C-alpha cells in the first residue's frame, strides 16, 4: 500500500523546510581574508485538502478524499562581503528584470508620443 501523508503532515513539512536559515543564507566562502555570504530570497506556498461524506447536491460519492502539496522558489538576492571587520551588501543584478523594465518604459513612451501626435493633428 503506498504511503499517503495527510494534508496536515504535508503542510508541516513545508513549514519546517521553509524556516531553515541555511536555505536563505548559503555557506560562507572565505578566500584571502575576505568572507562572502550568499543570500537568497525564498518564496513558498502550500495547500491542503480533506474529504469524506457526500455533497449536498445529491451525487453519490464514495466518501474518500485527499490532497495537499507545496512548492518553493529561490532567487539570488546578493552577498554580504566581509573584509577587515566591515560588512558590505552587494545586491544581485537581475538582467531580465532590467530588460523587462526597459521594454515597458519604451512601450509607455511610444503610447504617449502616439497620443500627443494624434492630438496635434
């Protein structure tokens, strides 16, 4: 018989997995007197379910149910650089976000210029 964890067990596993500091701060890297601590942004979500009985609509149901699930995403936030007792934050550069922002700005400029030219006529 396959293992069927309950929705509560699934969500508890997701909660404990997401709360570990090691999932946010990576292992420090030390070279030539400089320590670099990588930092990530972790996002997660979960769901659950249950069952038993039949719906009030009159359809016959066998009286079982289940459900559950969770997922996580991680993206780099940057690094802390520690040198001679001073810590400095160096954010990660997300080129895709910069390109998307530039495209949106360009589209907005085209729309504004088009509207201004139509009004001028």
